[in-house]
């Protein structure tokens, strides 16, 4: 394994751990299932992912 390949695998692993590939996985799933709706933009996806629900009870 050369250095470039090793660094690429390390970078992929760190992105997976940090959750940075969520949008990429979403797009792959959306493309695989060919839904009629247009996919969310990255901004919309991040907004939905980070949305918290505040409830009193």
C-alpha cells in the first residue's frame, strides 16, 4: 500500500467518524431508490439533521 492510498483511507475513515459523509450517503440512497422528489440540498439536509425538538413534557 503506498502513502497516497493509506492517506486516502485514513481521510475516509475520519470523515465517517465525524459524520461528514451523511449527505453523500443520503444522495446515494436517493439515487438508488429513484424517488420522484428532487433530493434535498446540502443546506436543507444539514438543517433537518441538526434540528432539535424542544418539548416541555
